[in-house]
């Protein structure tokens, strides 16, 4: 692999003078871009974020002229290690416009940083889509898809990315810009002047000289993605330079814009879910299904389904997932639903006649189909951990064989896995003979890496024997480049080198990809100091072997946190669109902190501190990330250590809002005076609170004071109502409403004998030693109720989630913490478990689900209870409200907090009719709605209490 010596400092200066975009060579940025979605790590020398396509071209030419490796990167989701090291040019941040979309010609002109889901959203109103649709569509960029010739679920019907390109505008290493078409007249192309004509003449001579070898080795089946697509140069392929560049992994030229062909969507689609005893049996049925022209045929297995969140797995079964241990999701399209369903039934009949043992269900409801597809789209993340928690990795995750040989391949692969004592969870594009999998390789030891190499070499030989490709989708990169000689032979690999010389004589365009690849076991990310740094922590990390380092290995770079819309994760990224503010970016910084060679200050690292600064601690990643990265916990852990033994360095907001339970308790003695003092601008400034924020007023009577004055109820099952700080001192009306509802449901309500607190505000500000003391005292107060098995009912989702999730992790040595977690219920959970029939509230309601409830508690019980109360609930996919506890009150975070709220939630509230209710159980959510709209959001307890009979 080329490793040119060049003057980095001089190049940085030249780029900064020439570009308006970012040119960064600082440690934090280099650490952020050192890894992608693969097992590899290569720290770049600098990172360039061009401001537009012209700057992208200039950056490529200037970097190449300096003799530096040019690595153009999109979403950084590559599983093969295709885009790390050298000078990384990030096209995803600004070079991301859809320049044109013509429904008449069914084409679109896009820049390389366009995320696929954005293109799909723009095309959908016209009944169109882009044919290649990988499961990473919510963060995969078109430029990256072109570089790797991405395929996706529907390639069996609509082809790969290369099949859906009209033309590419590219820049060569020497700065030449040219258009590569999908079809071209060879003579006209060769007659063009200058470097462009020279290139065409060289390519045509290359194709003519090697025509026989190209015909024998290349273009043998649709998923032969490995190497360069040399067959695209042949006359029968139309001298297709766009197709040749697709899959070249940035080693020949850089894409500046692409004209893509859009596909007309079928008017109706139905989904057949087929269940089998195992993946091999399902593979044997592929030829039968293919005869019926499916739009897609995707595989998943029970290893993955069992790792889905319980509510998702249960929803999949309700949606139609049949009995089995492996499944094929087969989509059939037609002009209408009846025709699609009839075609699907014909396919199922032939499958039965063939002797297939499949169980089957026909799913026509689009929402049910979406539930089943989530089982597949989350597979890449779910497969990174075995059911027992053991780590699993890519490296042999996307080989492909002709579909009729898939069953034979799986049998051979099973034998090979057994020989090496390995196991893996599989999923993938069975309709095209491509199977993805993560295998429990040991990539942390010398012996384990040697086994990895031996397995991959033998697996490559198996695939080659079956006429397959070592890469069927993700490209070769560092993971498979070395295997190309096994697949194509020395003479085939020599063709790659010759072609590379034609396009890139200086060998600076992403060197080491396809041509002169590094050893596949070199630069394995996990084989370094980080794996041996077993640091002392306050959280226990029970699902990560009680090891903070193992927790940091959860993030494998899939990048779902980089999705541009929808979901809870990651609100700061969805506003800034910067890698630093994605969950992945933060996880990479924490891992680099443990690695210690770029981020060198450990727990005192300012790079990590600043990277975590805009994390809202919403916990969205805990549920939305397929590998359950828990950045809120990691941030709390880091913050505790960063400020340990130097409390004077903490922001004032940690003292003002982090200690809110204490100040609230004191304020309750004289709430009028406290409110006047808290509303002063001087107080806000001293407390680190944004001047724009109205500080919530303390109630004239706390909930616990009201309860003591009123007296408790008697009779019925006893429940402990948790008097959280927000309900107790700031919104006691919610506590009063909850008492009314619980008593109406036949419960006897009691409060803890002494003041209690879940410690959330100390946890979120990284004051974990204080949080532990507070929790210990609270649990001791609860001990009699826990011993008696009395349910604990939480009204504030963040506090309820802290009892269920944070407390057992923070107090692993206290059995009361586990007991409290098991006993804690939300109000809805308790009432649904009791089978209570609520009063008929009726009407419409927009419901903002608190992030911590989404991540930890779930929302199914609330849906059930609201439906029983006749509430027509709409739960927008709006994610975090943006306030997130103390975050949105902090002076330096106000603008981001407001921007997060304005993404979806606040406009949705403003557009509501007056008759519709706004429901938000979270105090932060209600506060953000009050500050950003004219509406008052209510707790579900309030709506239910108001409808109770007098």
C-alpha cells in the first residue's frame, strides 16, 4: 500500500487558503475519522469538509498534487474499511443537494453527499424510487453507494447502483473533470481532446487487449461486486464508464455529481413471510421463489429476531411472522393489491408443490409490513452481539454465490465455522445469493486474529469454487482486497493494476483499495491498547462484562445515529449534521481515549469533553441504536471522572440544576420568595441558565404537603406513588390527579416515609458519587415496601427510567436497587396490568413520548390505556423535545435545544386544532411545549382524572 511522504503542514496551509470549507488536522477531528463501519482503523493526517462540489474537486486536485492519499468519504458506513486514512474529504456535510428531479424522464441529478432516504422522499410523490436500497439508506450517501456499487433489498428486481446510473461527473487526480456516461460511442469518446480523449483511447486499448480474459472472469452474475467491473467496458455493455467507476471504491476518480435513473414503483405490494427450520432450508427454496419475479427476497434468522426489543419482536409476530427459525421476506408487486395477493398465492402454491416445508403468512397491511422489515433493517447492528452477549464482527459479511448454489454455500460455510469453533448470525439478500453475517471472531488476540485470517482464506476458496464473489455488496476494501488474487488469479489482479495506472498514474486515489491491498489482518481496530485498559468506573456495565472498554466496542460504526430524520436518536446530529455530534462520533472519541495515541489525556481529555457537550442525554441511542450504545451513561461516567477532585471546574449549571432536588426542597419552605429570586436575570446568569428561558415556578404547596394534609386512602392493593422532584415541587397537580385515578382504580396510595430521589439530576450532570448516596438513602426508605412487594408507581418518565435502568447499574452491590427496578411501574403499566376500565375521555390527542420512556420503559401500555379511554392518539416520529432536563436550560445549549424542538414537535403542536389535547408525561417536554407554543401540554393522569365521575 502506498504511503507517500508529503508535507502535511504545507498542504493544510494551501487548502485553507483555497477553500471556504473546513480543513482540520487537530487530534479530535482525526480521531473522529479514524474508523468507519469496519474492523479497521487508520488515523487520517487531516480531514477536509468542502463547502460545495467545486471545492470538492479542488480539494482532490490539491491533495493529489501534494502526493497525499485522497480518500473521499460519504456516510462512513463502509464495512470493508474502504474510506479511512490519508486525507479524508467528507462530502456528506455540504455537497448534498438534489439538483434536479425529472419525473418525465425518471431521472435525478444529485451530489455525492445526498442521503438515499432524502432522494427516496423526493421521488416518492411521483411514484418513483432509486432501485438500489441498502438497509443503511437513512445514512448512506449516493457517493458512497456509487463507490461500493451498493445493492440493497430490491436489487433482485431493480439492479445494483451501477445498473441505475445514467452518468457521473467526476474529477481525476490531476484535476481533470469529465463526464462518464452509461453508454457512449467509442469513436466519439476517443476523439475528445486533451486528457479526456487520452483516457478513452487508453481504456479502449485496454479492453481490446484483454477482451478474452475479461469475458471469462467478469460479469458472471449480478452480485459479482469484487474488483473493478471490467466487463462494463465491453461493447455489449455499451462502453459503460459510469458502471465501471461504480464499485471502484474511489480508487479511479471522485464523483462530483451523478445522474441516476429512477424506478417506477408498483402500485401495490404484498409481503410473504416464509418460515423455515433453518437458513439452509430457506436457501433451497430460493430458485422456486425467483421464478415468480419477486421485488425482493430477504433472509433473517431466529438469532436476530430474539435480540430485537421485546415489543418489536411481539409486534412482528402479531404482524404475521410465522413459526420458524429462519425466515424469507418475499415482496410481490402488481398494479393493485388483489393482483399482488393473487400472484403471491400462486408463488406459495408452487412452493408447497415443490415439497418445501415453509410456513407462510401473507401480509397486506403496510404498517405490519413495516414492522417485519424492521427485523431485517436492524440486522446489521443486532448481529454484532450473540445472544449470550459475546461480541461478533464483520470481515466475512457479504460474500455472494449464484442463487442456485446458495444452499451448497451455506452447508460448506456451516462446516467451516464448526471446524474453527465459530458461530455467526446471518441475514441478507438470498434472492441474489448474497448473505451477510457477523461472526464471533476473536479480534483481540494474536491467536484469534490468526484464526480469523485462516477462516477468511478458506471461506474465500469455498466461494470461488462455487463461482461466487468474496464481496457481494460492500466492496473489497481492507477486508477482502487481499483475497482478490484467489478469486481472479494473478492475471486478473494484474488487470486491476493496469486499469488503475490509466486513471490514476500517481496512485494517490484511495491507495490500497483493490490494487496493492494491505494484509487483511493489518490495522485491526480492536487489536490495540484500548482492549486492555480496564478502567475503574462507577457504573457497572453488566451487559458488557463489567468493562467500560467492552462497552465502547459496542459502536461498530453502522451510523444509524446519522439518519437525517425520524426516530429519537440522535437529536443533536439531526440539527448540526456533524460527525462530532452523532452517537457514533462520540463513541469513537471515547474509544480513542482508551486507545491513547491520538486522544492522550484519558479522563481529562478536553476533546472528549467537547465532543460530549451537545449530547442531550436523551438515551435515544439505548433503544434506537441497533447495538444499544448508551451514550447518556457514558457521558455521565466521563463527566464524573473529568471533574473528579476539581469541582471548581464544573459549569455552574451542574450546581444549580444538578442539585435541583435540594434547592426545590429548600424553596418549598418559602416558594414565593424563591420564585422571585429564581426569575432574576442575575440568578440565571450565576446559575448558567439561558436568559431566554423562563424558570418554572415552585408550587405554593408541594404534592407531599398536600398529601399529608389530605390524608391517604384505605383499602385495596397498596401502591407507593413516587414523589419525584418535578411532580412534587413544580407540578403537584399531576400528583393529585394520579392519586384520584389510582384510588378510582381501587388502589390504596401511600408515599415514602421520608423524602426520596432517584438521583437523576446528579446522574445527568455526572455527579455520580452524590447520586449513589442519594439513591442509597432513597432505597433504604423504600426497603419495607420492596420487601412487601408493593408496586412503585412513577409519574415522571425520566425518574421512572432512572429507577428501572440507572439505579441497578450504579448500585450493582445493593440488592435493593434491583428490587426497586423490578417493582417500578409507570402509571399506565400498573393500570393496564390491573385491567382497569378507564373513563371515556374521547377526543384527539398529540402525544409526545419522553425520550427516556421510549428508550427504557416502552409505550405499549400507554397506547392500550389511551385506546381504552377512547383517546385517538397520534404519536409523531418527532424524537426528543430538545429540552432534555437541564440541557435546554443551560446557557450554551439554548439555541440547539430550540432547534431540536423546531424540527418536528413544536410545529406539530402549533398546527393542532384547539379541540385536540397535547399530552406529554415528561416535565421537560411540557416545559419545551409551553416555551415554544401557546399550548399547555397535560399529563395522561390529568386527562383521566378530569373524566372521572364526581
